[in-house]
C-alpha cells in the first residue's frame, strides 16, 4: 500500500472515520455541500479521510495541507446507481477518472465502486472488468484501493435482501483485489465482516432521524467488527458538522456511547432535529 497513513491505520487494528462529500458528482448541489471548499474547511481534524471527486481536490486543498490532516480519498468511477434524481435502475458504470489523474491531483487513496445484480449479465461483467482495470492501474501507482459495494436500490431493499446482496458482494470485491471495503450495514453485519479477509467500513446511507440515531448506527457497525465508518449526509447535513464529527470520532475510535457523545458535544438541543 502506497500511503503510509493508510497502511498504519489498517495494519494496527485502529478504526477510521471518513467523511464523504462526493454526492454532488451524481446529483448536483446538495444541502451542506453547495460550497465544497467551505464544507471541506469545516471537517473536524480528528477525521481520517475525506471522500470527494478528484476534480474537487484543487478547490479543497486547504483541508489536506496541515500536519495530521485527513487523507484525500477520491472516487474514480461514475455509476447511475447513485443518481437518485433520475429514475435509473440498471447500475451502469463508467470510468470518470484514471488513477494517474487522481494521483496528479493529489489523491492518497482511491475508491472504486462495484454494482452487481443489475438485471443484465453483460452489464455485470462490464462492471467487474472496469473494477479490475481501475484497481490494477491504481496498485501499479501504489495507491490503496477502497472497494465499494453498493447494490442497485440498496436503500429500498428489504433487510433480508440487502443482507444477502451485501454478504455476497463484499466478498467478491475482496476477491477482486480491494484493500478495504465500504458497504451498507445489514441485519447480520458481523457475518459480512467475518466472511471478508480485508477491513470493512460501514456507510451512513440515508439521513437518520436524529444525530443520536446516526451515532448509534456507527456504534452498531463497529460493535459488529467494522474497522470504521464512512458518513456523508449524516455528518454534513447537521447544524454543527464539526461537533457531530468529533462525536462520531469518539464513538468509533474510543468506544464512547452515543448518549455520552451527544452530551459531550452539546448535541442535546439538536438531537430532535433531522440530520
């Protein structure tokens, strides 16, 4: 693995918090991310990585240029799976950025997504071929690869169906060469993690009803064995993003209870609001 911080973090059984602000790559301007440079300036220093489009790195360089700053994690492929504004259902995926482009722009780590069960064997095969291509090129450059398994319609699946899809997909991504996997929390997340030979990060997915609920999701993910979390909307679309992110880091990295984290960072008055 090329990034020393990445290698140290995941070789020493530490837990990571990554904040995702790449949503606009698929859906245009989003709440909390209209001015991405400003959003980046409000990422708490305890956060280990920021996920964004490679093209946004030059506009957000200030978030990565101080001692102990988060790693720059950049997304390479573009998939209709994430385009919630449009009625897409086929999970078509294309290469948006090459690993070489990402490295030139300042990436520390790359993320490559994989969608399967799209309804087309040919489309699934193309998605696997693209995943392998980007993974292979990234590793030649010494860039660690986060593989993301995100099934078509994942947020609308029944708990049983989601678990079955994630249980299968996470192992496939590991077998295809990912150094780390990011995916949905499921009804038996421990089984997902135990069947995967590389570290797994749980994502935040849809906005939770309260900030405490979001912290509880993170606590549940790490209790099941996740090596950290990737939160986007739940970490950015809140009244005080740095305070919530510090609470999230305490829950994930230090085992602080969600209730204690809410009290510690004065989130009580905000806990009844939607995040």
